[in-house]
C-alpha cells in the first residue's frame, strides 16, 4: 500500500458523517493495518486550558500515558515546539516516555487549527529507523485533513 493510494481513503473517512472520534479511530485503524511499520497509531489533543495532552482515539497496545505534560516525552516536546519530531531510535532519546519495550522508533506530527497546535498524531514502530520523508509528508496530509473536522 502506498501513501498515494491511502490518501483517497483518508479523505473518504474524513468526509463521512460519523462522529469525529469515530473518524479518528477509523484513520488509526487504516494506518495501522495498511502500513507495516506503524505498530501504534493514535491522537493526542491539548487538554482544555491545561498545558498537557490527553489521549484521543488510538489503535495498538493499551498505554498508561493518557495525560502527557507539555515538554515531556516526544509528544510533549511537539506540543511546545510545533514541529514534526522523527525519532529513529527511541533508546537514544533522553526525554522519551517508554510505552512498550518493543517500540524502536516514533514519529509525531502536530495538528494545527487556525495556526494553533491543538494536537498531534503519534506513531510508534517496532522497526528501527523506519520513517522517511514520505512518512512525514503523508502524515502532514493526514493532519491537515483531520484539522478540517476539528
């Protein structure tokens, strides 16, 4: 499955009449099922007025990390930096929150609504250094589409 062939499927999910959280879960399911190196796919969103992220819909192993303070871990750093964060080797990161011993790499892409970082898509991989610029561009596309329904 190529990123190009997944784009229309993302657009179909986004344009459906289902509740937003159901559409987000459907996106997680699609990505996890169709991209072999995506082993955990989920969304985190800013938790109201607090400087923390709250776990949204996801697919993969259950996680204890339902709340992440801004600045903590990869997701918390993206909440502060407003920039993509690609981690080829999570063991080399000082500020990494381990979710599972099987996770080798992570990519986090922020979601912007009206120029404000309101959340992110977070993907863990059990494959070392699997993420390419293609992953980044595709996930930026996904985040733009998600932003349109938030």
